[in-house]
């Protein structure tokens, strides 16, 4: 077996790190660096901004905020979630869908017509740039569930949409619904987030809340569907970290009709939150106490009433505890929640200015959005930071 010697230089190809080495014959060969030879600490970048007064924020603000965190990504995924961007269709579900082929689009449209009234369908406007290549067909549909179908399946419209999204994503090869909420939308691609913002022409959108993500995949592939945010209904999640409990979380949540098909651990967080909030009717604070539950030793020292509640949540939803390092920003229609793992193994900062609240992996990203911020704060592990837009302002 040949041994290598003499590391000369390093290249980054397709998101993996490689080195040039000379083998014993003097021949230069390209080899992937092994675990331990290259380490990217705290990979991935997240950022968010929200107006508590529901005022419009242009998409280029959050896109530019990702530039100072460029090196947290490797070009294999970037994306954004925006709320309040479709006021003219605010009562309709906005489906954003990737298609591999036109034939798949036609098949998917036939399915949608069976289940929904399609008010409008169109290509999502994009801008051709050299940094974003090999894009799929990207469509959006503004739809309303047919009342006859709701009556037939005996479910409300949210459950009906969830079932449709799962069906398309699992049964229609080459089709992927990556956004399905009302008056909101996700925009994601393979590329650096600042380039993804240019590609999707985000400066043309105005919303009261934005989240952003730059991806550095460590053990899953970089592809369009695997970029963040992950969204279901009006819920969206951007995530920095790695979930060591993924298999336990996935096995539990798939018992309730969800299917994890997107080859990344972050997907399961979105389904967990949907299940806890929409199905189990927990509060956001209770959701945080499930997925980033306090240690038993901490619970034992709490007042009796609080101790009883947290013991119940940890016992009943034990399979939904998310372990491993993570920081997430969860968006919904009317607010944002930032949350770290209970040991705070990933960085996250919050700040304020006037009616706006900013969240990011690094302070530099916040100051790129607003140089003169105040109330800079680093939340503790497991401490949710919940920001709500004033009622009637969104």
C-alpha cells in the first residue's frame, strides 16, 4: 500500500477539503483530508430581523448581513424565509416548488388541481448569475383547498396542506415543495447566501420578518432541497449545528405522518415544532422546554409547580429532546423564536434598535444590518428569545 508524504497545498472542491500530496514515486495526487486534518468550528451562519410594528423590511438587508459570515458557509446551501411578502394573496397558501423536469411539473399540477383551487401559478422570478448554476424549475402557486376535499378527508385546511406536501415530497419523484405557508415564502439554493439573495431578487420583496442561513454541510449532501430554511405551513427553521438525536427524533415523528426525505437532520426540527405547536397545542415556551429541556438536576431544584410541569414535558415527549450542538431561529406568522441547545455549544447574539430585533450567529452580521444597535445579548443555553409582532400589525 502506498504511503503519502509532503502536503503542498489545499483546495476546496464541491464543499470537501482536499490536499495535494506526493506519493513514493513522486507523483502528485489529490486526496481528501481525513477527519482531524481539517476542522470547521461552529459552521453554518444564521441571521434574522423582525419589526415588532409589522413595518416592511427589504430583502437585501438580510442578504447583505450574511456577507460578514461568508466563511461560515462553503457554497453548498443558502436561503431565506420572508413573512408578509404576499399581502395581495394573504388568505391563500403559497406553494414554492422545485421541479427536475417539465413532465414532473405537469404531474404535480394535475395533483394540485384535484385538491386545490389554483388562483395563480407562475415561475418564481430569478436573476441569472454565474455563482448559481444547475437550477431546477422553480414555481410558485397560490392555492385554496377545495371544500369538497376538506369534507371528504374530514380535516382542517392546515392538516390538508401538510398531507399534500408530504405526498408530493415522498411520491412525486423530482418534485419538492419547499414552502407552503400563507403570506410567506422560502427562497433557497445551492450557493452562498449573499448570492442566493441576488439570484432570487430579494430586494424586490418587502416583509416584516426575515430569516437567513448559510450552509456548511458536514455529513449530508449539498443540494437545493437540503438548503435551509426548512418550512411547513407558515413555520420555518434555520439551524446551525448537528443533531446527534436525529434517528430517535425521526423515528418518533414519522409515527404521526411526517416523512424525513431531504437528507439532512434539520428537517426533523421543523416537523417536531409543527407537531408540538399545531397538533399538541403547546406554547412556544413549552416547545422550547421539550426540544432543549433542562437537565434533571436543574429541574429538581425548581419550585414545585414548575418542576411538575417540566417533569411532565420531559417524560411525555422524551423522544423529541434534541441533543447535540445547535442554535436555531424559528419563524412563524407573527414572530420569531431564537433558541440554543441547553449547553450553548453554538454562538447566537440578539440586539435591538427601535422596533426591530436582530438575531445572528455573530455580532458583525447584526451591525451589517444596523450599526447602532443596543441591548446586545447572548441568550443562555436552552433560553428561548421570543419576539412577537403587535397584534393587528401583520
